[in-house]
C-alpha cells in the first residue's frame, strides 16, 4: 500500500472514531454560567435552547458532592460547587462533560444550625462566583475564600465573623471588575464590603445594617453605577465605586427573611419579599438628593426566595400564594397578566430566554413553558432530582446541571 494512501486511511479512521464518540456523548457547548442566576445575574439564558423539547432528558452524569443548597457555576470545562461533608466545607471543580473531579479544596467549617432552619441543613447556601481565573466562595459560617480556578489553590481567605445571620450566610458574592462584593457579618452587625479580588483587602465598606439572605446586583440609575441589596431591614443603593449610601428604603418582615434578588426594567428596580407586594421603584436624583420613588405595587403576587426573570417587558415568577403560583406581570404597569392555580412548589428557580421559561421546583421537577405574556403554556415537565432542589440550576451549552440535597446531576436536552 502506498504511503500516501495509508495516511488517508488513518485520517479517515480517526475521523470516523471521532464522529462515533461524539454520537455517544455530545459535546457541551455554549456560554458560561459563572455566578448566581447566570451570566447577567438575572436568570436570563443566552445559550441556545431547543426549538422542540424532547419527551425525556438524558442523564449525562451524577456525582455525590455533599449537603447544601449553593448553586453550581460553570466556566469553560469546569463546573464548581461548594457543599458540606461533616465539619468541612468542600469546594470541587468537576469536568462538565464527564463529572470527573479535577480538584477539591476543603477547610474546617463548624456551624450550629438555627432550629428554625433545621430542614435546610448546615450546608452552604451562597452560590460561588467565577471571574478572572478565580473562584470566590462564601460558606454558611461566613468564610469568604478565593481559589485559583485552574488548580484549586487558595489565594486568600477572610475568616468567619463573630456574628452571623440567623439562618446562616446565604447572600452570594458579586464580582465587579477588580472587586468582589459580599455582605459579611450577621444579625444587626454587618458590613457590605468591596474586597480587592486579587488580595482580599477591603476597598470600601458600608456598615449600616446586617445582611439579608438575597444577593446584591449592580445597576445604573441617574447615571451612577450602584450596588443594590436587600439588607436585614432595608433596600439600599450604594455608589459602586465608593460604597457611599445613596438611598435606602425600610424593608423588613417579622422573621428577618429578606431573601429576594432585585431585577431591573428600564429605569425601574423591581423588589419583593415575603408577605410584601411586588414593587417597582425608580431611584433618582431630585433637587440634588437621591430618592426612591414607588411607581407601582402588586399585592397579589408577593415573592419570597424565588426571584423572577424579565423577558420582553414581562416579569415571570413564582408567588408563594396558593402554595406556589407561576405568574406573569406587566413590568411597566405591575398588572397581573396570568397566574396558575397553585401548588407548583414551595419554591422555584425561574430562568428564561426569548422563547422559553424554565422553572426548577423544590419537588425536583423542571417545568418548561413558553414565554407567553398572554397565557400559561406548559410544554414539558421533567423529574430532574430524587430529592429537594433549592439551588438554581446552571445552563451549560446543551446541558442543565442541578444540585439537589447532596448530589450534582447533569442532564442533556
């Protein structure tokens, strides 16, 4: 056989083997999911979703990772998750395609559960953030850490504070350029802090209140970039560059459970809480003074731990009324457009694209519906976990990665 012919046959065989392997195990493609609620921190999915959803999802892998409700995050070929095993908090990086462990890091994390939160366990609740080749984690006992994404090497750590939130740390860190922002501390004694992402040294601090359980966002109002956060007793807007308080509104409940992540529609900030009306606020300068003007309220759709998604001028979410109702609300007016009958679940993580809504519920279901402001159109309902799902799923290319009570599960659609 001539050498040239042999080379051609070898190339063809390699190509056929590659095609065969690809057919057996499709490659994961698409954008990263690097932080709480995804790339833009608002539940919006930029990766391509199916034009038609299959009758069943395909399980790619399942890995025990420990207890907790912190959501997985994805960067490149790595999915990162933090969970608890015994008295240790474990941070793992797994291969997205196979679930194989790439590295793990652990540290002692003793924690006494508040009896009122016993059902949720002692595992971490804060979702890590990935940026600049680093992984930032926030343990349930308030330990803030930075790890090297490639190797898992610890870069810096801020130890646990003396005072903790009543139900453990739940707010997820926010990366803003060279800074990572986290609300450290606890009941009545906290510091919303901008840390240098490279060194862990504080850049600024606001010590006006303890942390809530929701997560901060960055938004621009009146031409000023602001850190917006629910604290223990307030909704606040801080200058993102300096930490100076621009405005604040009293916002609390009988159980100190502010756990909502606000979203933004045009010049409106959408906020909610347990037994509180869904509310649109317009932060603005008025005669040189910042005010937060209430534009509309919708008392029929209070939202607790479930933060909504905004698609094309419509807010889609879950209200805790009637043991969980999916709802659609006009973002400009606050008018309820539709709602389901109820009993959808104690909580749901809501994601959306231009065409689709995805809701993972606490009973382990993934609900797929059309993003339709006119009516509720459910298309599929999949069982994606055998135990409760409180963590947000991560979308990685053609896969959805789910954290239940003690496992990480990857499904392909």
